[in-house]
C-alpha cells in the first residue's frame, strides 16, 4: 500500500496491518476469502492520493458486487471528500464515512501535507458527504498541531447541523 501524504501522525504505520487489494479483481478475491472466514464488513481505507482521498472510485463496481454477493457493510476512512468520491461512496452503499475534520489551515499543510488545502476544503468535504446522504463518523484529532489545541473547537463547529452518527475524538 502507498500513501502520497505520509501524514506526520501516521507515516503509513496504520496501513501496515491492513489487507491490500490494488485492483478491483484483487478486491473481489479478498472479499470472497474474508467472507469465507466469517467477515461481514470491511473498512475501506488505505493510502491517500495527493488530493487527500483514498482511491475509492476505481473500486466502485467491485465493492458494490461484494456487497451484493456477501452482504458486506462498509466503513470508509479518508482525509477529504470530493464530489465524485461522495457519489462513489453512495453508489457502493457505504454505511459509515469516516473523515478527519481539521479546523486549522496550518495543520492541513504541515501535519497532513495537504498543500493548497484549507478548512474550506474540509467544510466542502462535509457538504459533499451530506449531499449524498452519507452517515458521518468524523475524527477530530485533539493535539494534532504538535500537542497544541488550535483548531479543534472550529472543527466541532463545522459539524453543527450535520448528520453525524458517531464522533471520534483521537487524543494525541
């Protein structure tokens, strides 16, 4: 697995224990194998592209097929959400969308390595997810700015009035 961002708080360590499927065919084979072992759902995540999204779109048909054949439930974790990403997640029938909600521009650039991105992009991500009716499990990283609380309250404010199923507070 690869990650173009290599965020400071993870540096791809979270990916080390995950199964890898770098093509739709490998995804379906993995889904079949895991289903045979009793698996009933998957976390779809992995390294992010430079735009802050995981490469979900190429796997839409395979994930939808695995859902149809095996009844899988899906949670997806990504940094940002684009309009196309949100449509793809809705087409698959994603049950829970996990996204990091960052309330401060410097952390997006310096910690997440999302150059040229702002809190406005985080808010747009939430808007795209909401427009598709996706159920959110936002992650707010407390102390992401090298141990300082600088944008966390703004991140919480971004969630007001949104369809939040679960709020995850990760304390660093």
